[in-house]
């Protein structure tokens, strides 16, 4: 006769339900904490009008930047703010958001590298190396993006500089002073980063900043050799009391000559840059197209 089975007690039956309730409460508390954490981290202005995934990424980056702000030294903060200013993003991003983007990208790529290494059956040392490489690559991605934004902005400034100088020359020859001439050139010129910088220069002068200091600040913000040479010439002319019209016209002609020489340089570099795709992609296909009928004919003759 089989022994009677024990009936589970009420306490044993209640354990799974209690665990489920505790897990639900913990998940709700974690969700509430995450919502409160993200609510105090507004997305950058650069991402506020983007689709929902961009805004979520912006809030996560802002929260990560706040959490890792202890690792952001004052020197590093000043360097990031200087780079954001040169990229024209001083009103859209700040150092905390940018630092959070680096932390998020580094964490995601490090986790992806470790997961790929684990899926490939790599050793723990190889997994650690892959994670470090992914973290370094992820942290470098925002820096590369910011550097490219600075280069593109400087190219737009150099492209618009001769036209702005021509307009400023006409205003100076009409009897206006340098600040008024630059203001008119910015107001009547095309929209772009150079116009924004000239309007900020005019605002600094109206706020009481000396004109030479405002020009030097403009050169420091942009950090472009062409604009720095122009600012140096304007400061020297303002110090010595020189006539500004011939100076501005000479600067405009020099900027156009520099753009022409740069275009010639790029045109001469184009054949050299085309060698690698020509050898690696076009020549093999050409050889296959030419050699295939010959090979078929030879096989027919041999058969």
C-alpha cells in the first residue's frame, strides 16, 4: 500500500505568489526611479525636435552624463565647451550631455564586443580586450562627430568669407565704420555660421566689449587660419588708424586666391585617390570580362 502523499501547506502555496508580488513591486519601484531619474535630465536642444528614439537617447545620455559628471574634470569640461562652441553647438549641447554620449556609446560598444567575443568562444582575456577596444571606439565616436562638425562649419565660413568682405568693403567705402559695416554685411548676407558669428561680434561690441577684444574672441571661437589672419589685419589697422577699404578688398582677393589654390590642390589629388578603387574594383572586373570569352574559346578548342 503506497504511503499517503503530503498535502502542501498554505505557507508553501503562498511562496510563489509572494515572490511574484515582490518582483512586481520591485519592477514598479525600478521603473519609477528610472522615470524620476530621466525626468530631471532634459534631452539636448539638438534632439528635442527629433523622433522619439533620438529624444530617448538624449535623455539617457543626459542622465548618464549627470551620473558620470564626477569624472569630468574642469579642464576637460572647458575643452568640450570650446569644441562645442567651434562646432556651433553651444546652445544645443553642453559638456555634461556630450560626456554622457561618450559614456553611453562606450558602454554599448563594450557590451557588444564582449557579447561577440563570448559567442565566438574567446578566452576571458580576449573578451576583456574586446570590451576595452569597444569602449575606446564608442568614446571616440562623439569626438569624431564633433571634429567633423567643426570642419564642416569652418568650410562654410571660408566659403562665405569673400562675399561678406565684399559687402563690408562697399559699406566702408560708403562711409560706415567697421562695426556697422560688418553688421550690414551680416544682415544682408546669406544665412550661415559666418553670419551668426558676425552678429555675435556686433552684440559683444554693443554690450561694451572693446572692438579689438571682440575680434580676438571671434578668432578664438572659430579657430580658422583665414579668419584669424583677417582679424589680425583688422586689429592692426584699427591700432594704426589705416584705411579699411583697401585692406578689406585685399583680404577678399586673398581669400578667393586661397580657395582657387585649394580647389586646384583637390583636383590634383583626385587621380591619386582614385588609384585604389581603380585597381581593387574596376581592373579585376575588366580583366574578367576580357578573359572570359578567351578562356571559353580555348576550352572549346582543347575539347
